[in-house]
C-alpha cells in the first residue's frame, strides 16, 4: 500500500462527511498501486489514478461511501503523469 494523503486537508473541510469522503478517497487511491501515485482524477462516479510505473487503476464510487476497483491497466515502467477521460475513454501518458 502506498501512502498518498496529507490529512492536514481536514482543516479545510468543515463537515464530518467531507472528512470521511477524503479518508475513503485516500484509502481507495493507495489500494491497487505498488508505486508512488502521480496523478488522480475523478469523472462521474469514478476515480482514476496513475503511478510512476504507468499503472492505471479505475475505481467506482458506491452510495455506502466505498470505492471498488473496476479496471486495472498495467504500465510498462514509464510514469503516468497525465490522465483524462474523453467520451468514456481513458487517455493517459
């Protein structure tokens, strides 16, 4: 598991639900990566992250506040520094 979140963000979040969501996002992002995370984006009810090995993990958000891995794309050793979504297609490099 990779450490990813600076919980000092809590000082900017005023409600418990916001803090809980950030904690869930941090836990979700670190799950599925064995290398430092380089980029994270959200689209719709999905969260996509890339790492220094080029691995990309797509997670879906559920109403219970959890994220579950939908897809994993294995990298080839080069960092994934940019991710976007175009017409439901993940574009990364």
